[in-house]
C-alpha cells in the first residue's frame, strides 16, 4: 500500500515537520499516551522538526487539577521533552485550549457566516429522547439535523427569546478520500452515518473537532500522528478544513496498544501510568524500548534500543495497521538491559551511585556496618560487579544483598556443621587476604581458592565455598564467593571471618 510520506520526505526535511501531542488533562499519563507522544517526538527529530505539547482541556468537567503539569513532568522524565508547551512557551501559544476560546468563537462565527454551520436550539431533553428512541429501534444514535432547516427569521426569533444554543457543523456528502500515512487511501461518508456534530458548546468551549482543526492550522502543524480511534473522524475534519478554505496536514493513525492477549490495557491500581513505573524503579529508556519493540515503524524488533537509535531507525512507512501487543511481564528484562547500560556509562553511573546511597540509608539506617559502605568507590564497585544481574537498583537493598551493607551474624557452630576443618579453612583464607593487593580480581581469586583447597584434607571444594559464603554473607545462596570477596575487599573479608571464628 502506497504511503503519502514517500512524496513528502523532501519538503519535510527542507522546512522540518511540526507535530503535536494533545493529551486531555484528565489524569496521569499512561503508556498509550506515551507511545503516541514518542512516535511524534521521534518523527520530528528524525526530520529536524518541532515537537509540540498542546493541552486539550476543553472538557472542563473532566479536568483534574495538576494533571497538565504532571503530563509535562512525565514527558521530561521520559526524555522526550516538547520544544513548545504551556511550560516552555513558544511563538504559537497559548498551548492550552481553554486559553484560546476567542479563537474558536471567531472560527465558529466564520462558519456561521459562510453557511457551513448553524445554531441548534434543541434541548438536552429532546436529544436524550432521540437517543433512547434510536436505541429502542436498535439503531445507532444520531442527531436528526432538525435545526439545520431553521430559517433566518426563526433563528432570530429564538435568539430574541434567549434560548440556549450550540453551533453545529453541516456535514456534506461526497467526502474525498485521503491518504493516511499508515492506513493508505481511505474515506468515511460521515454525513450518511452521523448527524451534524456540535463544534461549539453552549458554555463557549469548542468540541474536539473544531478545536483541533483550528489549532492545527494556526499552530502550523504539518503532520498529525494520533491514535487509530480518530481515523473515522478524519473525513469530518477534512470537511472542516475545506469549509475554512485551509490546507489540511497529513494524517497518520497509530494502531492501538493492547495487552498481550489483545485486550485493553488495565488501568486498575495504576498499572499503566508512568508515575507508577517511575516509582517502582523503572528507567524511562526501558519503557520507550518496550512500547516500540512491540509495535512497528522499524526494520526489525530488537531489545535494548536507545532513544538515539529509535530516532535513527524509525521510518513511518514501516508502521503497520496491526495492533501492538504489549507484554508487561517482559518489562523487567528490558529494564535490566538499560540499567546495565547506565552502569557502564561513567556519568550515568555516578547518578546511580547517589541513588543507591540514599536507598541504603533508607533501608538499613543504623544497622549499617559503618559509613564505609556508603563511600563512592565501594558503592560503585557493587554496581559494576552486579551489572547484568539486577533488573532494578532497589534489588541491591533487598534481603538477598543485605550482606553488602550489614555484617551477618554467623556463629562458629553453624560453620562447623559444614566442615570440621573450619579453623584451617579460615586461617588459609586470612593468609590469602593478607597477601592480596587492595584491588582484587575474581579471576585471580578463583585460581587462589582452588589452590587453597588443595591444602584441605577432607572438605569438598563445594562445601568449602558454602562455608565461606555463609561466613561472608550469612546466606546459603548468592553471588560467587570470589565476587563477594572482591566486593567487600580484603579488610572486610578478614573482619568477617575473624568474627565468625570467634563467635
């Protein structure tokens, strides 16, 4: 199926596209919204364009205080900040629709003057009866366009009576097809299945249809990338563009983001809201990676893509019409990959060091061995050695890793149940530690421990390792003994073995 962008890439690169993400501030930003914002962001950056955040708050009954600010906060957190927004400003503001009401009133007045719209005086009670009658007849509810046929004299009379009214747009037959960037050539004869839609409500606020067309025109939006739920409304929007005499943008509708079973993502208990993922320790890169990995727009699916790689590899004509199935059970694995990358990066690693220091203080408080466990070099060594083994930073303050921050309480009797040669093993390890340099390596230690075992008469190597692991960590399972020794360092290893042997 041919895609319109193939012929548009040239001019897009010359002037740079202007795209927008237009959420309603009715709550937290969720994964579906993040995905729409991300595709707009990477499309803009791919073609040296502009990414705009426009808060669509015309339904004042559903606006949640602070939600607009929270949405922009989450875009910043995700690493895809807008170039123009309510917070950042720009040349095409205001960027909140509730502050652009005069523009919509002037636009609706223009349509009234042109005869492309009309005042509707139907009461809510009449509209409710129409809806109930349609449902009773097993038909789709639609307005019957009654007020479309009022004469100018009848309109003037109703206005003189002070009756409430709204503005409706005249839907015309003969919709022209348009080429969607994802779905190809399509059209919907909206006049045959819908009644004339309200474009300006009685409270002076516009509906989605008018506000988006007017704002996209005045903000110079060149490409509209939005959810597929708006695909059937696009023909209606194109009629509005034609009524105004404006050139429309190019439209591309993104397939739905569904759960792995093909159903809607659950909003229960905040399962898909970004605040929840941020609170639980997920990295934004992991979220960006998984919501593009499960969808389309790229030559192949691969885990571990950075934002820069997403931008460079993205091609809009690779987006398919298939719904994107998101398996959130895989998200920890995505997070493990990106956490490893953060640990490898010098600058990002220092940020992780500070975060882990705070987590340790919060988790263990006065139980800490001493302030040495919070020293940068020690914490950094822990991160580097556990790289690739943990999915979350908070894993390192779980009970499995408590030995890193608190000395275990292990008695001599516990060790003797594992080997009668506990004293001999202890002395050999202490001697090994005094001969080791301050900086230990696991490769050298593994060789030295093998050599050391040759001096033990009865205890198996595996039992010796279990004994040392218990003495060092108080646990039966965990990282290798060599890794524990490298992490803790010679001084702490000696201290723990002395303590265990003498207790």
